[in-house]
C-alpha cells in the first residue's frame, strides 16, 4: 500500500548526460500503479489490442517516460489512465490502474460511500499466504519483496490488482483500512472501475493531461483566463475575483509575462509556446497529483521545447508532481525522465532507470531506437528500423518485434517473451526478449519465458466479459 513517506530531495540533471541521477530505490511509493492494462478496440472485422498487458508505476516527483514509435500504444495507455477511451474502445477485465493517495481516498469515501470496501474487514477474513494459490494471482512472494509467503499482507493483494482473490466486486473502487468509511486512513481508488461523478472527480481533479496540440485544448472563442477560471470553478469551486486572481497566478507560475493583461487575451493572441504554457496552467488549475503529457513539445521548435521541459521540471519540484511523459523522441526522454518504459505494439518491451537504459540498452528494439537518433552513427546514413509497427489484433503468441529484429532466431516466432530482469538481481531493469536473463544460455532463457508465459496464462484464465477477447490473461 502507499505510505505517507516524505518526498526525496530535489533531483538534479547530471551535467554530462542531461539525465536524472536518482535510482528507483531513492524515490517514494507509487501514486499510480498500472497492472496488466489491456485496452482494445472492437471493430466489425477485428479486435485491435492497442495496449496489451502493460504494467508500470508513477511516483510523486518522478517523471516516467513512455517512448516508442507511432502505433505502439503510448497514447492509448495515457487515455486509459484518464478514462478517455471511447467506444469502440474499452479497458478489458483483468486490467488495473490504481491511484494511491490518502486524501483522495478520504474524499471519495465521503462523497461516494456506496463504492467503498473495508480493507480492515478483509484482513480479518483472509489468510494472505493462502492467496498466492488463488487462480487469479500470478505473483510470487518474491514479487512482493518477501522471502516467505507468510510475510505478505492482504493489502499487498489489494494494492497490486489481485482484489478478485479477496472476493471484491469489480464495481468497488475505494478501499479503506480502518473499518470506517468516514475516516479511512489509507487505501486507493481503482480507476478502471470509475464512471460518472467519481470519474469526473478523478479526471482533471487528481490527474490532468496536456496534449500535443494546445489548439485542441483551448477554445478559440473564450479568453485564456476564462478557460482557466472554468477549470477552477469545476474542480476547486472558485469564482469571481478569487478565480481571476488564481488564473493570473497560474499564468505567472507557467512563465507567461504580463499575466494580468494576458489573462484577458484569446488563444490566437498567444504564440505556440505560450499556448502550451497556458494549457499547462489549465491542467494545474485543479492542483493535480499527476500530470500526463502526451507529446507536449512535438509541435514546438527546439528552443521552446527546452523551455517547456524546464518549466515542467520546475513545476514538478514545486508541487511534487508525478509526471508521465509520452514522446517518440529519445533525446527528450533522456532529458526529462527518471525512469523509462519502451513500448512496442501494445507491450512494454524494456523498463529501466534512464541512465542504465541509455548506457546499456538490452532489448533490440530499444537499441534500434537509440541508433536511429541523428548523430549517433559513424557513417553518413541514418540508421532506421526497417518495417512498421504491426497492428496487434490477436493475443501475442510470439515476439511481435521478430519480423523487424536483427537478432531474431527460430524460437522468437514460437514463444512470447515476458518481462524478466535482464540479469539476476537486476529487478529494476527488465526486458521482454528471449535473450534475457543474459547470464542464462539461450535455451534456458527461452524455457524460462515459456514457463512464465504458461503460468501467467493459467493464472489469468478468468474470463473476460466479451467472448471475443482473452482479457483475463496477465503479463
Ligand atoms: S525475442 Fe527474439 S525477436 Fe524478439 S526482440 Fe528478442 S531476439 Fe528479437
């Protein structure tokens, strides 16, 4: 479960690489845990599995970079967290996105009492050690950081998305620990189960998003100030002079000069960089805990891009913001991220802190992305990854990167690689590739992936709500 641990000291960019110096161990408990996220789009002809078994965490004061080519599932992952997946898309059963924030749990328990669960009562009912044997639990005690199953707690299972093992109704969204829904002391909100008012309270109120093109976020017929004030009215109940003062303060916070005058201007009177700053001000109006940035600098020139990245870093330091930053640009990822998830065809294929990822990339796709950065090659020709990202329209039974992989071998078209540590003890650096763990011989490594995939398939055999999906599997 999330704890109230204190934020770590401010992070600094390393002068040599421009990357962040912290390690995962230095940072706080996650504020968002994404587990086995599967988001699919149902057309007449096929089911497109845009996000297929993605897991990662976002911590306060941490920037998690999500990188990959177009079609890799980055934006659908963001929209899933925001509750913005529209028909014919849907988050499948077996997915979990949890928001761990005590104040939010207290507020939700107070506002939506019919959707709370008493975690204290669950603890009295269940023996945590026996839950490892439940058919919906594919985790081991080691995965929870324990040497022995008897060390586990019920909260571990709830917090890591194994609520079904405790008999929880999928509609339950808030969990409390002290037996009272009036004064919960801890818990989380299950975002995938939200709808209606709780969803609106979460989206924009606790998690805000900045899109690539500020013009799509700003209404051209309203002043920038009015649009910020509308967000303040909706999420913080401010109006009149108080809202105007706060709107000016937010514009100043994002570096808009002469904010008192500019608050009354329209979006077309702002430059591209200023518009993106205004959108960030709107996102901050509700004082979110997490900011999701979907290619926020792609439409900007490099000078303005650098300024926006610096601004995000300053705002993060001031507000302990957890940031999820999506881009296809490895250079931007190196600058802004603490931790990086590399996505390919709906799956996370490599995860690591930013320095090891850039210093020693393991997955052939990550290596290909890095070699494709202009200036990284010795010759005249720019390296590219031949071919295109496939559209994942059925469950993966082999490596989706195999047709483009320069290191592919026969097993790559037979066995689906799962995320495993790249070497023994390197839990913070994982790759979904049959070449790893790297101290193993290739046949041993392949067997390990196959065994792991089998156990995941068995554990995840719970049915999805639609016959035409296999949403219960975990990866
Ligand atoms: S599993 Fe095989 S095809 Fe896939 S990335 Fe690794 S080596 Fe390449």
